[in-house]
C-alpha cells in the first residue's frame, strides 16, 4: 500500500485533499492521471451495462432528496454502525472492526451485553485504554436547506445512489415504456459519515458508486441473481483482477441489510486484508412497497399482456468506483528487473500493467532530443495521434528516464521520433510490457495503434 500511495502522489494519480492547509482526514483528490483512470472505469462500465444493453436505462439524480425518502427507505432508523469510544484518548472505532483485528489477545477482551446482543469489547488499539459500551451511530450526512438552521430545514446527502431509482421508477417506466425485466443504472457520488475511514481510498466519507436496480417478477429472482453475479465476474476479468484474489462471500441472515433476502459480497485480498469490493443483493419489493405506502403514489407495474398489477422485486448489483480504482492499481503494479545495457546490467523497473482500455495515457510521443527539427516532426505526430488517443508529449530528460516514467504511469506505447525519422519518415514504437521496439511508418502509425489498442 505504501508503494501504491507514494506512486499515486508522485505521478499525479491521487493527492491528499486540502494538503496545503494540513489536509482533511481521509479526503483525496484525483490528479490528472487519476481522473483519466477513474473516468475510463466509469465510461467502460456505462457502455457495457447501459449502452450495450436493451434492458437497462440511465439516471442522474440529485444528491439531496426529500428527507421523507430516507424515512421510507429505513435509513434514518437502520443505517448505522456500532460505535465505541476510548475513555482515555477519545478515539472512536467501529466495534465490528475491533472484533476483526489480529493484534488483540484474549487478555484484552471481555464479553459485554448491549441491546441483548453479546459483543466483544477490546482495549483501545491506540492507547490501551478502556472502551465505552457500544452505541449505534447513524452514517447519514446531515445539512440544512435554506437560510435557517432549524429542524424544518434538515436534509441529508444521499448515502447511496439506489433510492432515486426507486423514487423515479414510475416516471422512467412511463417515459421509456420498458417492460419488466429491466434495470435503471446510475453512477455518482454518495456520502457516509464513516466512524473509521482509512486505507487510502478504500473507505472514505465521500465516494462514488456504480449501481443498477434491476426490476423483475418475484418468481425470477434466483436466475436473475445468478445472471448478475456472472456479469460482475466478467467485469472483474475485464478490469484485470486476478480471480485467485477474489472471494464470493454469502452473507448470513443476521448480518444482511434490513432490505435484503440474499446478499453476496465480492471480497478482494487487499494488502490490509480480505475486504468487500462489490456487492450483489436481492432487495425483494421492500423499497417500492415502502415508497408506495409513504408517498401514496402507485408504483405497481401492469403487465401489458395479462393486465396483472404487482410491485416489482429488485436485484441490485453495486460496484464501488474508488475501490475499482484501488484494485486496478494494485493489480497493475509490478516490479521487475530490466536491462540497462548490452553488458547485462539491470535495474528494477516499476511498471503499471493496466489493460490497454484502462491506461490513463495511451500513447507517449518522445522526441530523441529538443532540437527544433526533431521537435517539429514530433509535434506533428503528437497533434495527429491525439485526435484518436489520449496522448502525452515529453521531451525532458534522457530517453531512458522518459521510458521509465511512462512505465510507471502505465502507458502502453511510446513513440520515439529520432533523427532517422527525418529521412525515412518512420518512428520507433516501444511496447510497455515486453519493451520490444518496432519501426513503423508515420503514415501508418494511427492505424497501427488503433489495432494494438482495440
């Protein structure tokens, strides 16, 4: 993790937020390369699961909704984590995280009753002090709408993207004229006032989700659940994730969310342990039924052939954008010995082996020197290629150091313009993973790269 976070900062993937003012706890900004990486993930996901399917449509809803939405969904009463606080240093922790720590010994824990549920309470992992009893901490971010800060103006930043897809279900159905089964997809920000955020961008208070609410008849839930589980597995292959690092964890009844009848967490072997990456849930008809009762609006679906009216059930696959970025970087990171001379000398090369579609920069154009005639030709190549690819132009430092920099940011191809290029109208293309080099005519360069990067 330290290597990833250092590279992320040095190369412009991810910076600490508000750093010149000392930062803000667990706040991160995506830099020039990070925003390209993140957008590549979101765009690929949108194309795969929305644009390339006939049965899914998109939505982009407001971040702040009527607070009655969260009352109906159960978030105001159920969306909480168990909180304990150290009586000495006053640090706060999630009780379930303390149960899973490996640095606790039997002598540091005792059994405690809270709400008739036995839990384990440990000594403070920071100072060894005594911890308070467990309390439930609501994760909703509260703010005020309008100029007066009183109870009448309380609203909440959404803690998930799902609820707008339920609230807008009838309008989407009417305007698109879709038939069940069909889904509504949304990618966007969500906010959770996490007790213990951390591990870089793994758990943050402000994050992005990519989510689908797929509406079905109740009798079809098992086969639809399996369908979306396979779709998520295929996406992970496309993202370049090693299947040996993935775990498909069936969540038991007592640990599932209040709305779920079945949940599978897709977990990944992070450097800090096996943790949740994505989730798949069968939400039954919980959400639409509750919103019908609370709003008084009819959210039933009418079968156009049988005229049967029913409240649809829902399968919900959820992908975390920031966790996708983190896993993509962890999977791409490689250290390997690379030759530095014909005498057999080597050095350690850091290379981010992103899938070509995911790489922030697709092609780097590198003139061998800063001489005017060479720079002029290289600029012409750069201007032509960036019509089709995300490109970078770099003429600083030695060509070897520039190659290493492009390796570290995951650029699949480097195009070197040398003095021979002025005569033979060819350039040298270097492939990132194999480091093999090939001469290609400038006139054929765009077509060559399109084939390689497709």
